[in-house]
C-alpha cells in the first residue's frame, strides 16, 4: 500500500500546487521578478570563480611543464 500512497500523495500535491499557481499568479510573478537579480548575481559570481580557478590551473600546469 505504501507504493500507491506515495503516488496518491504526489498527485494531490500537484493539484494543490496548480490551484495555488492559478490563485496566486500575480504574487508568483512578483516573486520571480524580485529573485532574478539575486540569481544573476549568484550565477555571475560562480562564473567569475570558475574562470579564476581555470586560469589558476592553467598557470599551475605551465609551471609544472617547465620543471
């Protein structure tokens, strides 16, 4: 019975989520608009850190080749 109860609970959660999405559409859009700058800052910081790490690894590899 536990296999089926998980499926039933999942279906109920989907329907509740859809009902909430329809009822609070405006609030969801406002939330997305408000969170986009924070997401851009986070993604940009990760990209900068990844780029710096790649440059550091490249310099380290060049030093190892000289030895």
